[in-house]
């Protein structure tokens, strides 16, 4: 798990201090929020924990913000203290019930048994060498539901990113590719006695996944050279109507069943929602 902590440290370097996460992360978050709210409406969970930590390059814990507006209790449990204050400052004027809890051990959570209805994490599962230990701890603190969301290794952007690592002489720090495949995660969940309620793809835009490459700053500088401002903030956008139109325009693969055959190639993430028994 030291590798995961190093990964979190690297991610912290590209967390935007001005909350400008870029359009790709904004799209990702909107689609993820839709999925979470869909599950909340269907299964009615009221107490939710996200963690331990997350593997995103945006603001830490923000994926749980919309859910916290619908639930009685929503907690983001983090392993790395760096930059968590950026999120807390961002949330000062936002209506939410999102709280934060520090966790010093990756598979020993400072949470009592059966404290939540849903325990989930985002781009964390693939970083655990012993995924069964992580699932065991998640099962301990949930009453019923577990949600796993990971990177999709079959995305068309993966080969380019592998080459990027080779050229930069940078070790692969995104976790085990084996845990970025639906069939392998399914096996682990079933082995851990978790009933699978549904699975699929989320965050399916018509562009490749850039993984952790900080293209936000590159695009921002590029647009400024044409005297155009680049600012994408899901919760404080200067032109929210324009953003919604763009999101709707680029979510054709996400919404249409016609494109199911190509979704595995464009999906940035895969998910499993399970129930313990």
C-alpha cells in the first residue's frame, strides 16, 4: 500500500488550487453523480461512506457532495491529509452533509461495525494487493451495499499512456490492470460472498482517457493564447447552461444502448454494485 500512498502524493501535485478541474473531470463527475443518485433512489441508502481516499486528480471527496445532499450522513475517509483543506474551504458555502474522517491504516478503518448503508470507493480497489482484505473491511462497516468503481484498462487511451510511462521512465502507478476488468472483479466479489446487483460502464465520453496526465493546464494555456478563458468548475461555472449543453452533446455514448458494443473502448471507468449476505 505504500505504492498507493505515493500515487496519492503525485495526484496531490495536480489538484487545482483554483477549483478549475477541466471539462473532462467535470463530465466525469456529472456522470458519476447521476449513477450514484440513481442507486440512491432505487436502494434508498441514507448513510454512506466513501473511501479509503480516492484515486482522482480533482478535488478530494467532491464525488460524494451530491450524494450528501440526499443522505442523512455522508463521510469521506481519507488516507492522505495533504490538500484536504482545499476541499473543506470549497465546501464552506455549499449545502451539504459531507464530513471527513482521517484513516491511518489502509485496511483497518476507524469505523464501528455496520455503521453505513453503502460503502464505496473510486479508483482505489485496483491499488490493493490484497483486495479481499479491503472487501472484508468494507463488508464489516456496511449494513448492506458495496460499490466498487475502477479504471477501465480497455479504454483506447491506455496504450498511449503506457507509452507515456515508458518514455518518461516512470513506473506504472495506477494499480493492478487485472482489477480494471469486469470479469476479474466479478470473481473477487463472488469469492468474498458479495451478491452482484449490477455492473457496467460509467464516464463514457467520445475521447480517450488521459489517466493522470495533467492536460487541464495544457489546454488552459492553449486557449489563453487565443484570448479565451478556460474554466470548468462543476459547482461554480460562469456559464452553467453552456456546460450542460456540452455535457448533453458529448454523452451520446453514455446514454445510448446502440453504442453498447463500443462502450468498453471509450468508458473511462467500470463499476460493480453488490449486496452482502
